[in-house]
């Protein structure tokens, strides 16, 4: 095929050269193919790992609350704690007390339910000593993302040594520089940025302002957050400008919230910590409070049901087909059937579950019991095929010896063949369970996508599983879901890799060559 | 009393007595036969070992009890519902089936919850109480008959035990029957799939507002979510298009990987690269879906926009949607690579070494040997592998759900979003409980088509593989 007809013009040496080139090219195609496949694997893992890395930590704001706020510690309500948190925030930002919009921005830095762990802690400790309690609250997802990513784009520069602040009638502030050149160079800079406008924050001592206008030696500012220095006096603190490199229209965080964050950061009240709620919390509508605990437990229950159903049935079926079944029409039908069943798309098993378990048997939706049974049916052929292979690898001499010593066929199988095949069967079973653990589509059809905010405590409680949680979080609208989804994927992949490693180790350790 | 019994969780109530009775029967059987043979050499006198007598007695006791419990599980709920229904006031029972079923579900849910506070609705609370009592009654009857059946079985079994009794034969026969039942479950699954799909599909086509078979298979308008248009051609088209895109990636990469690994690679490289390829097969499809939607789909969109922006192309040449057929197809192709490569590797390795040696001895280079001897010899097997891979691509769900979009379009533009059979099944059946609307049932008709096509592909592929194997063995 490579040389259909040889034209006389080609010399033998030239022909040899062409054939060698063809050989080299062919080998190269193979290398490219392998590199493509493995490159895709690497890109996939790296991109997901990269996305997930930010979700394993989160920013928390630390506030110390006066305990006297709560009357009866055993019955603290979310609202009580929230009120205390808001009081404390207003103490830090007194300027917000009078302005509704300002207050709304301030209170939105954490969600209402962020105080749940604190409430539980307060309820648990009965004695209400009047020590202040430290509240560590998760920042809202948008702020958290801002601190993780966008804050890196901030650039600050000192634009003046000292200034004098005065208030205008319209509620704005005028800042005049005591230095010789006023804000002339700063004004030039702002002018130069006319083409790509961006928000600029001005800080003086602890206060943060939004820059409204620059005119010569005077800056017109509006106050955003932080205590104001004394008006009219020459302040000795330097004036600095922070360039945000973004505009409010393109941000999900308001300018005032950024100022609040910056002030809290200056105070040392915001810290980045390991995201424990990812492992301890159930699902939530707020990304910063959501966790995979419920799905983890749900996966565990589902796998338990799957294993309890599919392992015994699969292994016993394999024993029957391999050791007991006589060659008959029925057994050959069963064999063909099992091979075909292994290649049926998984979603068909979901349809089976919906029609038979839910509709005909009336079992409840969204429970691990039904999910486990559906997955059990799904992996049954895989387990049967793997177990048969393991049973087949036990040499006939073992059977002959047992039978020759007077054991019955049942005794032969259960006392000798099955124990010898056990490592192989177990390896196949673990790989099948790993497949069940990653399966999503059939579970969607039996309602395991429901929003579950509580960790399930039994196989017939409503629950969801890890892959379905990935799908659900992926569909979430907020940007913060993406890293969270990637983090759950990492969790799932870790579980799968562990299972596969156990299978490999089992095979290495117990495999016998006959 | 009955009401409390009705409220209890049932799982442990069934399993614990069964296990206890089984253990008791086993030990009593073993000691009884042990006592018979005291003072003599056991193995010389007994037909079966004492353990087998124990197992025999266990089966005699447990099987009748299990049958009774099984009957309870099958009939208790419908008994309680039926009785309660006949006692409900007429104005409730005339409300239509769906309403009554909903009412009953809530009643049964409340009756099963042990700490349910009264709702305040007198009729509802009374129904819950009555339901719990009825279930309690059914349970009492079940336990009573279970005790009787178990005792009778136990006593009958004990009478059989003797020195010459062939307990082992009976036990082994029971075990074999049990093994057969396990093997039959696989058949039952298939029967269950086929029956449920056929049943619902027939229902779909006989629904008053539903379409005819012809309209379903050849109609080009699909709008199942809101309207009543059930022409599935756009779905079939989308499925095939994405499968084709996937195969364009998977077949060359998979095939060349297999050739390289089996003919060129050193054993060391092979040991390292093969598991890496198989790792691709172990990644859950939902992860591929996430990868496709968050990394590949934006890339596809960006390139499509770039092509649109080129000076010599019209600005609206490509749709450049955020989810696209190409993104789903590419990633699905990556997912299928290990499938193609490991199956092809098997068939290529199965080509006898003699053929290779012959070709090389004639002076062929390696690539000539592969192209002119190995591949033609392995051709049927490779075709089978590709067929299996196509059937896999057609049935794949999560990647298309997450990255392909949901618009039922017939378009050759790979950057446009497009829908597939599996996508529609998921979107039609997610979060819906009612099985009586054309919308939900249409998912089963789609499932039927999907099942039929993949089954056809699998059967052909398995046949080819089998023939091929026979040819060389």
C-alpha cells in the first residue's frame, strides 16, 4: 500500500530512503498519539487542581462579641447572634449607623447564616461567663473571591505627606495637601488614565475615601469607611492612593465594601484559613457555607447498599456460571445477556430505577437505598465478569485434588476454589465499586439531585452523592461555585485513586501465578 | 399497641428475628446430631457432617419466615392503603387518583416518622393514626404467621435429622438453587429494562395528546418541555454529530496509541504508559463534563469568534455559543481514547507472531509490516472496538448535559449548542414525580431508541470479536 507502483525513475537508494522516512513518520504518529492522550490527562488534572486550590481556604472575619448580649445561652437564636454581630460591626464602622445603603453594604459582608457554627458553640457551652466571644465568620463569596483574586491588581502609592480635611455642604470632603506641590503630579497621573478609567481609593490615617475629583491642590472625596481624622486639623499621616484597576460596573463588590474590607484588613481582623466547612457542612445556597459532608455520607450509604447487593449476588452468579452451570441454552443466554448488559448505557439503568423502583414498587425518591440498588444492578455485570475471570484462573488441578479426596462439588468450590480466587474477585469488585462511586446520570433520574441541607443518618434518608453534588454546584450561578466544584472533584478523585491503589496493591500482594 | 407497632422502623424488626432464628436453628441442629453420635466415631457413622445438619435446620426455619416477611413487604402497604381508602369520606375519594395518591403518601410518611407532631387537621391526623394501626395489624399478623411458619419448619426439619439423613445433599441442592437465582438476576435486570421501556413507550404513543410513532421518529420539531412537539430527529442528529466528533478524536489517537504500545514501545515505557491511559477511563464522566464546560467550551467559543472576525469570513459564520457540540465531542473523544486503545491493543496482540515474523523476514520495515499484515489481520477486531466505542459515545450523558447545551437544532456548525437523546432524558425526568404527562413518558420512548441502538451495536461488535477470536485460536 505504501508503494503501489514503482516508477523507473526512482533509484533503489532513493526508494530505501523513502521507506525509512515512512517508517519514521509512522512511529512519530504513534508517539504523537500517546503524547496527546497523556497530555489531555495532564491538562485535565492540572486545570482542575488549579481551580480547586483556592477553594481549600477562605477568608474569615474575626469579631469579638460581648457575651452579655445573649440572655439564655441554651436557647440562642440565629437572629440574636446576628444582632450582636451587627452591633459589633457598627461599633467598628460607626459612620454606617445613619445611612441605610451604607448599612446594607456593611451587613452584607457576611451572610445571615454564617453565624450558625458560633450559635452551636454558644449553645453547647452552658455557662455564660461574661468573657467576650470571638466570632469567626466566613466572608460572603464575592468578597472572598475579591480577596483571593482581584486584590492582587491593587496598586498603591503615596501621593502626599500630610493633609487637611474639611467637609462640604453636600456631604463630601475636601482634602488639601500641605506640601509645596499640592497634588499636581497625582493630578497628572489621573489625567493620564483618562483613556482607561478606574476607581481610586484615597486613604488618610485609618479612613478610606472614594476619589471624586482632582483639582490642583484639592481632592474632592466621599467617605466610605474607617474613622475620620479630626476635621480642619493638619494631619501628620501620609496620604496614599490605591488604584483598583477595575470599575464598579465590572465588579460584583461595591466600592464601599472594598473600603470596609481594606479597613478590616488593616485592623488585622480578616484572616485566610483552611476551609473546614467544605468537609463538615451540608449543602447550602451560600457557597461560603456549603460543604460536601452530606454528599460524602450519602455516597458512603449508597456504596454500602451497592456493595451489600452487588457483591454477594455477583460473586455467587459467577460461581454458578463458572463452576456449576452445565452447557445449556439457558446458560448461554445468561452469558450473552451479561456481556450485553455490561455495555448498556448507564442512563438506561436510571430509567429502570425510575420506572420499577419508584413507579412500580413505590420506593421513596432521592434515597441511597434506591440509588444503591440501581448502581448495584449497573455494576453487577462487571463484578460477574471479573469474578469469572478470577475463578477461571484457579487451575483445574486444585478442583481435581479436592474432588479426588472425596469433597462434594459445593465443598470443592466453597472450601478451595473460591478462597484461592478471592484476591482477584476483590480486585474486580473494588474497581467496579469505584465505577459506581463516580456514576452520576442514573442517580439524576431517581431524584438524587434534591437540595439536601442535612447530613443523612440512614440509607432511607434523603441524600445526594459526590458526583451529583459536583453536577449541582457546577450548575450554580455564583462564580464561587466553580472552585468549590473543583474542590469536590479533587475529593472524589482522591477517593477513586485510593480505591484503585488498594486494588493494585491487593493484586500485587496476593496474585498467584500457577 | 398496634399503633405503636405501626410506628416502629421495620428494617431491624425483620432482619433481627430472622438472624436469631437462623443461628438458633443451626446450633440446635448441630448439637442434636452431635448428641446422637456421642461415643462413636462421628465421621464413620453419620451420612453428613454435623454442620450440614445445622445448615439444613437453618434453611428449614429461615426460608418459611423469609417467605412470610416477603409477602408482608409486598402486600402490607397496599392492604393498609386499600382499607383506609374504603373508610375515607366520599368527598375525598372522589377527588381523582393523583390527589388520593399524594394524600396517601403523606399519611404513610407521617405514620412512619416516629416523632411526628399532630398537624391540626383532624381528618389527616385520624388517617395517620388509622394507617399506623392498620400497618401494625399487618405486622402483628406477619409476625404471628412467621413464628408459626418458622416453628413448623423447625419441627419438621428436626424430625428429619438422623444418622443416615443426607443433609448435605439437600443443603447443597438449596445452595445451587440460590446460586442460580443470583445468576438469573442478571436476566431479570434485562427483562426489567426491556419491559419497563416497552410499557412506558407504548403508553407514550397511546396518550391522547401524544404523537404517532412516525411523527416521533421522523419529525423535526422537538419541544417537549413546554409544547407538544415530539419530533426526535434533531436529537438523533445531535447525538450522532457529537458521537462523530468524539470518534474523530478517539479513533486516530486510540488506534495509533495501541499500535505504538504493542509494536514499538519498550516494555518499560509500556508499563508506564498503559496505566496512564487507563487512568483516563477511570475518571468519572461528571469530571469530564466539568472540564469540557469550564475549559474547552470557552476555548471553542473563543476560536469560533476569532474565525468570525477574520476578514474573509462573514461575521455570523459560526454560532460561537458558550456550550457547543465541539466541546462536548472533543472531551468525549478523550474519554473514549482508552476504550479504543485497550480494545485495539487486545486484537493487535492477538495477531499471531508468525505473521509478523514472516513479513519482517521478507524485508518489510516495521511500519510496512503493521500496515500490510497486522492491521488487515486485526481489521474485524478493530471495527468491533470502534463499534463498541460508538455505542459508548451515544449513551454518554454527563458530558453532553454539562457541555453541549439543550437546543434542538439541526446544524452542521460545531460551535453551536446542540442537544442529544441523553440530554433530553435527563432534563425531562429530573425533578419530576408525575408519570402521567407526555413530557415525562417521552423520556422512556427516547430511552427505548437509545437502548435499541446501543444493543444492536454491542451485539454486532461482540459477534465480530467472537468470530475473530475463533479464527486465530
